[in-house]
């Protein structure tokens, strides 16, 4: 035992066994209904203060892995300066708490002024405290931390007081442990609620068996998918819009050990600078105006799972630096919190941009590019994997008909052959939209070449004309119409035809006017 006190002689027992029993009972009654650490601490302190007349009470939690101590709640009574509540600090060699933690015994100092060389004593003495009694909190052989009672002048009957406070410490330790379990349950409950909310708003029909391919290029890609799925490697998926980048990233997640945790998709261009950090990393309650409660970021939601950063090439430069930092440290810092949290999240990024060019143009950080591109999967456009076209049409036709609860149309061989010659600027997305539209318009019927031309006069019917190359204006007109059809008539924005064609929206609008292209019915099928 670490005792540093001189017993005053002649003290008589102040606490009969009835009194002790009553104190215990009152203490328990006072704390059973507490719902937060602060509540519990206040209730404890109020009860104990009535009997023991100390000048300061504090409860410290000990983290045996990090070897740090943290206040369970703000201390009650005299506040020595230089002590910041709620912040973890390393357990200094000369700390009184350390003695109680190492010996697992009470540590009593009846005259602190003689021990000011110990690290934590100086501030106590300066604050006018003369003696202190520290008790370890031990529950089921686990050391939770310490309870500190401090006094302006040494109390009477220290031996008896020590014995009684030691008995009470066990009760306090149990209450503290219960509260920690309660708050941690409450936290994981909140985590679950947020996960659920996320799934409800982002849940999409996705079935891994709905991914179809036949071409040698896609077979090779699927081999790579299987190889990388098993690792935690960061993956970059590149390819034109509609080639299946989203789908592939989900497949990788599904085939990895992470499949039982969340796949969290984040659309990078949709993140404004000011929201980016709190969206990805979460924020503390009160971190900024409107942050009325703590919020988990997407990286934390995807803990144990995968985060998918779509259109990563469109991330503003300032935010690229922050992303790079997470990739390097695997730790995130919630907005408004000073400590960082480790996250175990697999990162998959996708882009339809040529990132090497973006790096050259100074729009994408080179160091971030190198971090991302270790494993790159480049998905070829549909026109470069013709073998996939008939298979995709037949399978998507079957599965979408079933989903829509309509009899599937049947494609003739010459229709399929015809569609292989089309250049599919919108890739599989465009193909899927075409198939869906034909299911709606021709349920259960035969689909031949002329039916397709009749349904899609501006895009498909022009294939042959395009081959003849009529005039330059006509070719351009057709090209624009194809792009418009692929985007369902949307001109500007992320999914717009201007972007598909790689020209500014205003230029496209100007050309459309010149070539007398009017937004029409043809484009009414919205892209998925
Ligand atoms: N190989 C495929 N088999 C079935 N559907 C596919 C395939 N590739 C893409 N799709 C579908 O095409 C649409 C566009 O795919 P998506 O993954 O969103 O493309 P991207 O992210 O490259 O723009 C989605 O509806 C997707 O389900
Ligand atoms: Mg996508």
C-alpha cells in the first residue's frame, strides 16, 4: 500500500454500520436513474459531499492501451489551473493517479505540501488543497480509472475513512462501468440509425448477378476484379460515361471480405467545399451553425466497408489535398474535434476524365493521382467490345421485362446485328434505356431493324446515313442528336449532352439553334 500520512491518535469511529448501510443505499438510489456521465457524476458528488465534506472530487478514466487518463466528467469543487476537462492526457510518471493505477491500492497523502515534486501535486497545492485520497476503480478485474477526494485540510480518522471510501469506490466503479456501457450502446445505436437512414435514402436496386459480359476485354477485367477484391488496395476505375464503373465498384465490394459492411457512394462534384469535410469526415455537435448534433461522416459509415468516390476527377484542388491526407494516414478528423479517428475503409475512385491530362493541366494533384492509380481498371467503351452488345441486349431485356412485369420483346438477329454497328456514345446506360423503352412500347413483340429505326429515328436510323457521310452539317446534326438521345434530351450539367460532346453548353446551344435542332419527344427517356 502506498500510504503517506500520519494517523491522528485518539479518533473515534464516526460511521456505525447502520450509517454505512444508509450511505450506500442513498448513493445507489441517487444514481440509478442517471442517463449521462455528467448526471451520474453530479448525483454521486452531491451524495458523497453530504457525508465526506471534501473540497474537490474527480473521477479519472484510464486507457490501458494508450496509457492516458481522461476526466469521466468535469471535476466538482476546486479547479486547479492548467487542467482541461475532457481531454485525454498521458499518465505522467509522477502522477498520483499513476500510483493508484499501478498498485491497484488506495493512495493517501495527508500533507501534499511535502510532495510538490510530484507532477500533479503542485497545482493542487497552489489551489489550496492540502490532502488527497485516491482510490482505484476496479470491476471484474478490470481497472477503469481512479477516484480522487481532495481536502483543504487533512480529514480526521483517515484509516476508517479510507476503508469506507474504498468500499464505496467499488459501488462507484460499477456505476461508472454501467454508464460507459450505456453510452457506448447509445452511440452504436446512433451509428445504426444513421446507417439505416443512409441505406434508406441511397438504397438502389442492384444485383451482382445482373452484370453481363462476353467480350475478352471484359473477361480480363473480371479477372482483375477478382484478384483485387481480396485485397484492401485502393482502386481507380476509368472509362467513358455509362460503361459500368459504378457497377464494377459494387462488384468489387461484394466480392471482398467487406461485403457485410456498407458500400458508401459519394459523388465528388456534388460536394461543395464547405460541406465536403463534414460530409466525408463528420462533425461534432456545435462544430458550426446548424450542427445541432454529432454526425458521422461517410468514411466512418463505410468503416469496415468500402467508400466509392465517383467522378473523383472533378474534385476541387483544395479538397484533393484533404483526400490525399486521408489516403496517407487512414485517419479522419471530424470537423470541430481535435482528435483523429482511425478508419478502416477501402477506397474505390472512378472518373470519366483522363486524369493524366488533368494532372498536366494542373487540375489534378499529381501526388493524389499516384496514390489512386496503383490499381487502375480501364473499362473500354461499348463500341470497342462488340461481343458484349447482343448479350447485354438479351439479358437486360429479360431482367428488365421481369422487373417491369411485362412480356419481353424478342430481338431478331438482324436487329442485333444492326445494333452492333451503332456507336453507343452513352454506352451501356444508353443501351439499357433503349431496351427499357422498347419493352414499354413493344411488350412481347418481335423487334427487327426497321422497328428500331422507327422508334429511334434520330439516333439509330442515322447509322447508315452516317456511313454515307452526307454533308458536314448533317453529320454534326446527327452527332448532336445522338448525344441528346443518349442523355434523354438533357443539354447541360453533369449528365448533359454538352459534356458528352466535350463542348461548352453555350456552344452546343448555339449549334443546336443553327442546325435547327429542337428539344423534342425523342429525348423523353431519362437516363438512369
Ligand atoms: N456489364 C453490364 N451488365 C449489366 N448492366 C450494366 C453493365 N454495365 C453497365 N450496366 C448498367 O448500365 C448503367 C450505367 O452503368 P454505371 O455503372 O452507372 O456506369 P458509369 O458509372 O460508368 O457511368 C447502369 O444502369 C448499370 O446497371
Ligand atoms: Mg457512374
